[in-house]
């Protein structure tokens, strides 16, 4: 999109969007700890977006995917309700794999959502000693 197209698009929906897919290695979490990690990531990203100028949540989705394709998925649409999770890890925990996050908020644009989200993720992962690498990161850009 060129700059005028991007401005028109933003003026219609006023939503900032960002998605990231990252790989975590050397991590061993039981089901409850995996749920806590996913919840913390989603809440922290959301709170930082609000502090950065977003005025409400569109939808924040998260997913932990194990190396053997078990998963835990989560949704956040209201800070009052909080993160709602569906645990399909089958009691086997999370021994590394991927974390996928999709953030849609109102009031700030994609580059800000991206910057804020990546900073929050880095802070959480470093604070917990989790080794990770970003596989894909999606952000609308002017080209």
C-alpha cells in the first residue's frame, strides 16, 4: 500500500494490527505454567498497547503449539473478562514449540502495535530466562 491508500484504510477501521510467530526452545512447563505464560504475554501486550495510546481492544488471540502439534489457544476481548484459554495440551505440558500472537487494538497504528508487542515479549521472555526467536512478524507497511 502507498501512503494515501494506507491513510484511507486506517481512517475506515482505526485499528492497529500485528501478528508474530516465535519459537521457544529449552523450556519445560506443565499445563498450568503454560497457561500462565500465555496469559501473561497476552495481558502484558494489551496493557502496554493501552498505555501506548490504544483506547480499546479489538481482539487479542494467542496460541502455544507444541512440537507434536498439541496446543493451547486463548482469546482476550475484554480486560474485565480477561484471557479465556482452551487447554488441549492433554496434561503433557509444553516442552518447546511456538507461540503465535495476533493483536488488534483501536487507536494506535500497526507500527506502534508491533513495537510495543515486541518490547513486551522481549521483557517477559528475558525475565523468565526463555530462549526464543522470531520466525515471522507481520505488520502493515507502506511500500
